[in-house]
């Protein structure tokens, strides 16, 4: 099969990719990434399609692509990568064109709610004790509790408790 024939055939099934893209959010994927995943899965679907199975090519492709998206979501949500999900969220919220700002505006309302969220984030820092602020600064830089405890010359449980309090205060501040 030539590349041109493949592209013509893929365009017929491209709405499946767009439909699934609109249902799910993958943090680092833009439209080109979704289409590329779609092409890869469509190519594999064509290679493995069996007409004796009594399933249409479209349904077979849709099932394969849906399974691929589930795998990508599982990979993104894996415990070892979960800390990466929002590691830049506070920094990105400071910029006007940040990814999280656009996500918040599309998922949770408009600019008025975003202004409230930004004010809450700015006030958050004032909610912290001096020690919590120090811990938060290092934690935000990606340092682990053991490393922070060493830098602040204290016990690891004290740092872990401070991180927990920071999270709780942030959740309360943002949910107001």
C-alpha cells in the first residue's frame, strides 16, 4: 500500500481520532500528536484486520485506538510519573497563555473564576508558616523530603508533615 493510498484511507477514519481526542485529555498531546497516534494504530489495524471476524474496519480501528488512549492515560497517571503532572502548574498559572489556565477556563468556567483562582494562589503563600514556606520552596523545586530535611537541618517526618499541611492549605485556598 502506498503512502498516498494510506493517507486517503486514514482520512476516512480520522473522525474517530478526533472524537476520542475530544473525550480525553493528554497533557502533552496536541492535535498532531493525536493524529500521529491515530496513523500508527490505523496502520497496525490494517495489518491485523481479519474480514472473517464479522467486525467492520471502523469499529476495529476505534477499539484499537481507544485501547491505545487508555494505555497512554495509564502511563501518564502511573504513580512514578504522577508527581510530574502538576509540577509546573503554579508557575504556568502566572502566565496569561499557560496550558493550565486554558484547561481551567475550558473545564471550569471563564475568566472570572480564573481571577479568583489566581488571587487564591497568591494568598496561599501568606497562609504558610515560615517553616512551611521554606519546605514549599524546596518541594516546588522538585526536592524530596529527605533532601529538604537535610537542607533545613531537621527530621524527615517534620518535612513530610509540613508538605502535607502545605497541600491541605492549598486545597482549602483553591476551593474557597
